[in-house]
C-alpha cells in the first residue's frame, strides 16, 4: 500500500515508538489477529500503516538502513546495498562527479553515491516516495518531483530503475520497461546512463556494458551502462558477498570440452546470465562438459564455489537402476537443456536408500545424460 502525507509524517516522527512495540511481533498470517490488536491499542488509526512499514522493512534486510521509511513495493524493487556500492564505485572510477537518479523512490542509491564523494540528485513522480526519501536522507538531500523522461538536470550520470514487472510477471523486453529503455536513451542523448534491469532481460542489442551482479550466489540485477562507463568491456559478471570475483569478456574464452573431472560445477548465476562461463572456466583451469551447456568440470573447486564429486555417467533410462545400486535416498537434482521436472523425477525414482547424492542432468550432444555424483561439497569446507 502507498502511504499518504499524514501517514508518512506519523511514521517519521514515531520511529522509536514503532521499534519499541513491534520488535517482538511475528506479524505472520498465523499471528496477525493477535498482533493487530496490540498495534491498534498502541497506534490507533495508524496501525495498518505501521504494519505495512514493519513488514516492508523486514523484507528488505541488507538493502538500506533498518530505520528507513519504505512500503512493500519500494522495498521489493530496492537494490541491495552491496550492489549500489559497486555501481557507485564503477561510476566514480569512470570519472563521474554527480549522479542524477531519475527514479529515486525512497533514496536507496544516495548513500553509496555520497560515500564515493559524488553529488546526488533524486527525482521521482511519486510524492509518497519522495516524502519517504526526504525522511530517510534528511533535509539537505537534493530531491525534486519530476518525470524520468523530462530532463531536470544538465550534468551528471543518469541512473534509472524502471519498473520491471507488469501483472506480477517480469518484463524481458527493454522497450516494455516503465519507462522504456529507448525513451530513456532519447531523453538523455548526450548523457551517460546506468539503467537497472531484471537479470533475464534481452540485452543482446545493447551497445555498452552489461553488468550482471550476484550477492552470495543470488543474481540481483543486470545493469546496462552506456559505452562511456564500460571500461572497454561489453559484458561482466560481478560476484559480491563472502566471495568476490569479477569476470569480463576480456578473460580467456578458449577452454576444452572433455569428459568429467573430479567435480561437476554449476557456475554462479551471474556468470551464466552474462554469457561468461568459458571465461570463468578458463580462469580456474576448468573445462566444459558440452560446448553449449553451462556446466563445467575440473579436479578442484574454485574458491567460494560448490560442486558434485563425479561417480559415473548413465543414460536417463538407467538412472533409477544406478541410484538404487549406490543406495541413494535424498538426492539433489540439477537440470539444464532437458525438459525434466526435478520434483516429478524424484517421485518416479522411488529411492529408499540412506545415502545423500547429487544428479546433474544435461543435454550432451544430441541426447540427455545423467551424471551420478556424491552429495554437494563446498570449497570452504574442504579447505577448513
């Protein structure tokens, strides 16, 4: 729900009271009736607004400070802090001194930009979001009510975060974003842009840098940077979190296709989405199982990764027999390039053993094969 002016004013001036009376509340479907009585007794007509705020904050852990004002929609689209920090450092390294966030929402990009020593201007059409941004960033923040497609600044890099869902479904065509990517480019023809997009968007025609970013293995976004910000690259995969790594299209792409080594490994989703599996494999002395499938193999796990110790490769029709022979019970199933539903397959296998195992199913050449493996191992566990 969107907050009105009175609700935002109340939420901003009663933060301590809200924290005091909601910290111990579960706010789940099961507890909501009980929790709502407590909230109504404490906050009266603002109980619903307080509920929305607290639930939205909890869903946005790691995206912005826990005391900020937000609603559920803003929290869902907000960029994680680590990703915003990476973007700000990229812009600063490219020589930017000012950033104009034309879809600023509640102001989540501002702290990282300011931390890099750049100036930040935020604009948005939504008065509610701007009011929350003012409460979050303080009275000195530069904020303006403006359409993202109506330029209100003369300098700086344009950062935009178009709406990426319609009717609950992700938008994959850049021309269907809100605002559309072609319209943003037309509105700022002489400016450098950074446009945040969903990871699955079709960016094949983009002439600048496509940066796909993950945090602790979860892909968060693809950001399209115009050529002046790209550092000479067209594609990069950025892995943030406990293990940090960057792979670009400048990395060696020639790797052999060969039989399985000791481990079968599925690369981080950012590497797969950026089309840089070969470059990553080459960096870590790995090789491909098939030229067109994003599984790699090798004799050691790269730092920060996991993989399945390989046992044998069998045709799909012999998978059940092989798993029973190995005493498999619980199995983790990965599938790529083959129309197999892991949950349905697991039911059909009817395994009764007590051994945890892994199965990697892939299209190799013209047919599907199954790699029977030990349970997943993690590199940090092996080196501990």
